[in-house]
C-alpha cells in the first residue's frame, strides 16, 4: 500500500503507540512511522476498525490537537547587552534554532545574510508532496540551504521551493528569535547569526477535527506530526554537528498537566542530551476560565461543576483528572434539569441522549497507566443546548480529595464555553508542563506587569512552571509583505528566550567555554540570572522565578 497516502488520507486513523507494542484493540498496521526509540505512529484503515472514541482506543494513543498561541524587548531581557558586549559579542553563530509552526517566508530579507544568501539551514514542509522526503520519514518535502539559495536566485522562487507561510506565525517567531538586523526599522533578532530550521506542520485530519469539534478556520496540528517534527530537528542537528534550540509555540489544554504526556516524553528524552534545549510557551489561557480546581473535604458528598455554554456551540470535550488513589464518578444535569445518572465504572463508558436539549453526552472512565494510575473522566458533549450544564462530581470514597478539569483552548472551541467558578492557576498549556524544557510565560516590558493571558502554574502535581517570563507584549517582528508588526503572546516570549538560549549555547559549546552544558544547566543558569522583585515571593505562579535577564546570567558566571 502507499504509506504516504495513508499519512495524508482522512480514510486512515493515526495512532501513537509504544514501539513494538500493539495497542489494545488495534490491528497491526502496514504503515509505521518511527518517531523515537520509544514511540511509533501507526496508520490504520478507518473502515476496518471501530469508530473513534475513548471506549475503543487508549486515551494516549489518540493524537491530541495543538494550536498556535496568540501573537525594547531585547534590551529588557539583557540580550542586546550580550550582543554588544565587546568581549562576548554573541549573536548565535554556530547554533541551530528549530521551529514547529506554520512555515516561513524564506524570501524575506530578515532571513538572509548581508550577501543575500539564506540563513535558513533547511525546511521540512509536511504539507508538500512534490519534493524529496527527509530520510527516515514517510511524507513531506525537505529543502536544504543549497536549494533555498537556488530559489532565491530564480525568477520564480516558489517553483523551486514552494514553501509559504500564509498564516505568518512561523515567520514572525523565527524573526524574533533569529532575524537579521534591519537598522532602518531598529530591529534585530535575539540571535541574528543563528541558523534556522523550520518544520511546517501539516493540518490535522478532518476526522480528528470532527471528533474534537475544532472550528473550520482554526489552526490545528496533530500530536504525532509534532513528534515527528521534533525527531527531524534532532536528526538534522546531529548531521550538522550543531547545538539545537527548539522553539515551541504550540499548546493544548488536553492532558493531566503533570508533564508526562507522550509529547512531553519525547521532549524530555531529546533535551536530556548535551546540546539540545527546548523552550515552550505557557499559552494564553490565563484568563479564559477554562480550568476548574475541585477541592473536596472529608465527608463531602459531591461538588457541582457548572459550565456555561453559549449559543451555537456544536460540541466540546472536557477532561477530569485525579491522581491515584483518588477516583470519582460524575452525574450530568442539563439546563432544564434532566439528569444523566452517575454510574461507577472503573474503565469504560456510556452514552446518554438528553430529550429536551437534543444533546448527546458520552462519559468515559479510564485509569491511565502512563500517568502513574491517574484517573481521567472524558466527557464529550454533542450539540449542547445553550445554558448552564452541571457536572456533579462524587468521590468513590468520601475523603479529602482534589481533582482538576480543563476545557479546550479558546482557539479550538466553536463558541463560548467556560467554567462558572474557574480557577486561574494551572492554566499553562501542554507541553509547557514538561519538566526538562524551559517553560516561559509573558510579561509587558514597559511596566514589568504580567501579560494577563499568560498561562499560570504550577503543574497539577506541584512542579514549578513557568520557569520565568520574558517580554511578550508589543514585540516587533516580521509581518506580511516584508513589513514589521508588533504582536503579543507567550509564543513571542518563547521566541525571545530561544534566541537567548542560542547565545548561551554559542558561548558554551561553540566557543568551548562549557562544552558539556545541558538543558537543565541552561535553565538553571537563566533562573539564577532572572530579575526578581523584592516585593514578590518566588517562585510565583505567574512569573515563575522572575524576568529573563541574560546579562545577569553571564554576570553570575563571572562571579563564580
């Protein structure tokens, strides 16, 4: 069979599975994409297998859908002082910065050297089937710097390298992290001599968009394609013998927020190695009212979780997570008072049709082994009527207990859906909960206030995230038609931090001052150098350990 066709076709399910282990209820796949030593992606014909739901397939095997974060920063972060310090003069030379995003406008002068040649080392366009696939991958087209330079010399560059970025998100982030200086615009990227590698992610398949009720105009990307992109960046850096910074400007609200998802596992595995650092944005869910914290006292019979659903919502999912040994059951009450009775099921699910609302609700219970016995209750609303829906949560055993619930990110909802009594903490998105990578929130460098949308910590199991915050309000970057625009968001903060990390890796690995520096050491160096307000207690759930200050981080090295 044509495995490339299986990757793109909506007639095939994509499942993430542990290497050489067959998933429960899933036949052996003819097409397998290796991701790492631990994980594969299997492509399975849909017409030969049960419908997609959590009853039929393992929760972790179904790819989650990720979306983009919202759109004198370098001076505030101490980066310009490091670039301009005569002895250091660090610009990111010899370091790769990798992106998993919407593509890159490779013709933009901000991605060229002074002689007009490209500063982009390579692109893997997962949406392009016309070129040569990267070695070891079933799909997409790879274009290296030689081919990109050929395109730049051509009359019609897109006939040589058809990569485009109609959304502009990838172009904007790459320019902030590694754009060349443009003096007339008073612009420079954080690491203007670093090389760029871009993975243009292919859109999520329609069957997944339908399952998660993702709006047609929303940008959504599959977890398995992102994992493949990370593997590509790692392999490319190994071939070039260069240190790599991965700038991750995507996120999802789905998952336990404990840092142990499959994507988190891949990020941890790669970034534990020398010369590999990942920077993740905490997302822009801080004030979206999409997190609920349930705290129940010993002897409390139940707790009501109210969800307000606006008009015209096609459907949505919400997840309830509880750490072992706690377990819960739920009862669903519609706006008119009709009840879907609670029924204890250790593993399995049931479906209920609400007569007056014309709404179908599916409740699936799972004990997810990869999450150390955590319980997930996966609740899916189809055609929910407008009004107040009540999820009544009962503990299996009446004892003091805690649970968390999350709704999808705003970009992935088809309408207005929020918790009535929401909790603003633990609103950082996955994979910013991952322990090894650097997790970055956003602040306004004009007055040092937090960006209100910035995802807050800590993780649901108490790890300190974000690690720190970086400028993410009114930051200048490359826009359409070679113009410069200012945007906000935590992905902007992640791009600035990625550039700062590239300067640190140039000093340590490329120049030989600290050749064994690891991701954890890079993170700790930046945490020690962070600017802290004497009036604030750290770590802080919004600011982490403070404001990014690369210059102070180098000062700390000098003092030691």
